C-alpha cells in the first residue's frame, strides 16, 4: 500500500500543487477586494466564505453571490478565476485519468488486492503455481474436498478464466512469475493456513525454482512438483521436495501394472477416480509385439516399461538425433501406411501414438486401425481442448498428462492414505486384487465408492477417544455397527490400518483402535455419515459396544440410578 500511495502522490504532485495555488490566490483575492453589505457599508469577505465561494465557483456550479451581491471588482476577479479554476480542474482530472490507466499503478493495486484476499483466508489452502489444464482441474478437485487455493500463473487469460469461474470458495489469483519469491510470499507461502505448494507449470526450471523457494521460505510445507526429466527429478529430490511427479513415468508404471496385474491396475483406476460415476471395466493390455510412434519423453518411458515386461518393441521416430533410440528404429511419423507396414503392423498386438502433436496422434490411430482393426491402441492427448476428438477415436487408452497429474496430486493432497494403500496392495497377487474389486462392486452397487479416512483423535472421533481414556476397548467392528440396530453391520470396507508401528491392508474387524490410528474406508456416503455417529456420539458408541443406551439428561440419570438400586 505504501508503494501505491507513493506512486499516486508522485504522479499527482504537479496538478495538486497547481490546484492548491490557484485556489489560494482566488481565495486570498476575494478577501482583500472590498465589497458592500446590505447597509451600504464597506465589507470584506472572510476566508471561510471566500473559500466556500471559490470551491463551488471552481466547478462552474452557481449558487449566487454570497453573503451580499458582489461589486464590479469582485465580479471581475471571479470572472477571471472561473476560467483559471476550470482549466486547472481539466488538467488535474486528465492527469488522474492517465494515472488510473498507468500499468504500474494497476499492477500495484492488483497485487495489494490479491495480498489482502490471501491474508483474509481462514480455511486451509494450497498454493498452486500454474493454472493451465492441470492447475484448473486440480483447483476444482481441491474445492470438491473443501480445500481452497491461491493461484499464480504467468498468463493473464488463464487468470481471467479463474475470475469468471463460479467457485464455492474464494480462490485468489494473480498474473505473475511464480518462481519469483516475492509473489510466492504474496500468495501465502508463509501463511499459517497454507498446507502446501504445488508447482505444475510447463517449465521445469520454474518448477525447480518454486520448489526450492518454498522449502527455503517455509521448510515445513508439503511441496509437490511436476518434473518432465530425470535430471530435474534428481535436483528436486536433493532439495527435499516431498513428491516429484513425472506424468510420463507415472503412466508408464501404471501401464506396466496393467500388463502383468490387470486387477491391481483396475483398483488404481478406481481409487484415483473422483467422478463418482460407474466403475471402470477391466482393461486387458495384450502382450506381444508393440509399435511406439514417437520417441520423446512419453515414448521413452513406455519403451523402458515394455522392455522391462519382456515385450518386443518397434520404434518409429522422425528425428534420428534423439539419443537412446534402438538400432532398429524406423524413420517416420507413423501416420503413413508405408511406415506402419514396414513396422509389421499386421503382426503387432498394440500401438502407441505418442507424438507431441495431437493431429499426428489422431492420424496414427486412424491409419493403424485401418491396417489392423485388432490392435490395442494407446494415444497421447496433449491439448485438453481435443478431449472430445480422442474420446471418439477408438483408442483403448488415452494418456492426457494433465489428467495423470491431477489424479496423482489430488490423492496426495486430499487423502494420502489412498496412495499408501495402493502401494501396500501391490505386495499382494492379482487374485487378491480381484477379490477386493468384487467386494467393492457389491458395497457400492457398481459405482465408484466413497473413500474416506478416519484418524482416532478428539476432533474426528470424540466418542472413541473418551472410551479409550477410560480404558475401554473399542474394536474396528464397533465403528461399522449401525447405531440404530447394533446387530446390523453396514456396508463399509476397512482397507488400510495405519499407526506408528506400521500399516497393513484389510484389517480384521477385531482390531483394537488406539489414539493416533488412521483407518481408510470404502463405502457409500450414507454409510460414512452413519459411522460419524459412532465416532462422535458417546450414546451411539456405548449402544453398539454394549447394547445399552445410557441417559444423558439429569432426570434420566436419576431415574436410571433409582431403578438400578431397586433392581438390586
């Protein structure tokens, strides 16, 4: 605010001084020019009346001559200064309009408004650096979880889209370079309610700088960063970045899982999906000979994964200078039937359209399916605006980097236990994953179940903590019993049990709960609400544990004590 005030005073100094000087001379002149009162006596106007008259005279608004009719000398003085004050006001207003159009002032005002909005945030929020396809989807996902965000992006049109979006919570945004520490501080990196920083710009160097700045300014913050190369990942890791996500490696790893453990991959799809729609069907990625069109970052990641799975891979790449290409790489785009036939597409099990141009990828898909309709097709979608084109392209899997990043980051930020569960689940075989998938279908009626986490602490499980404080044993089955009929266990599945000693999947229902334990559940939203009764209401928890309903009012307690004595 000080810089704004300084800028205004500096630009308006000359017109304000001129205006003050003109008003002073006009006022002083009226006080020394003699007038005549209603008795015909000589009269001099005082400073108050003179300044009052000059004030409305300067705006050409006539209220008449006060307090007595003017003499010719007074009228001549007034006539001269009417034109002078009007000209001065025109000059002053012109300078003021020019000041309001000044880019430096507008920028300073926007920064001040942004900083005030951030300072007034009272709910937890994340600082999101980059509001492109990934950033906009991530902010939407955070708001669905009732977490707010502050946004920095270098392109004004993206911030305009943010301003026009009707969010349920306030999302302050500013157009600036997110790698500048000054703007990160304005965006709340040191704010007590800031839960973390997410660096997802399309510039690796900027993401690196953001991560370093966040860790320097606030070492306790969780920092999630996008990286598109292994060198950048290593650099980010050296500065203590909490989570480094490469969308291409992430997708390639998931695809490798789909090849050897399709039901594990299916679980991963379900738990990273927040659409609450119909459960995705099992995808069987065929083994055999694969063709990869495009040996950029995406193609290289898939090539490494396919080789690791023992598959035969043929690469098609137009740029022979890309390092690390296999010796048998064919030169071409993959959009030509000649090149695809040379790659023996008739005997291929699948093809990857992995170029960095969406038009080429769509062309590869169409041409490849014409030559071999039985191909399993994986297509890379680079631009979010082409989503509808790829959804109708007959590709079996579409890899959109923004979707991969959003699904991964959303899980990390809103429910960290989901990733812990999926990591531990991969230690089991695919039959175990298939059995779990069947259970999830049953409890959610073939729709994506609600996933929620419970931490045994006073603000989330008041009734449980009270029971534990008295030495009573609260078992996992008690949380799953209906508080209206304790013999009925509602359909919610405990997926993960985590405490200071470790974590394990699918805990037994007789597992005792302790302070600090974290439990991941899957079920319906209605069953999540039922569980909250057992977690927070002591009467409900006592009933499901013992079958008794203890009175809570003074009169009820008196009657209960009286009847118990009579019974004794």
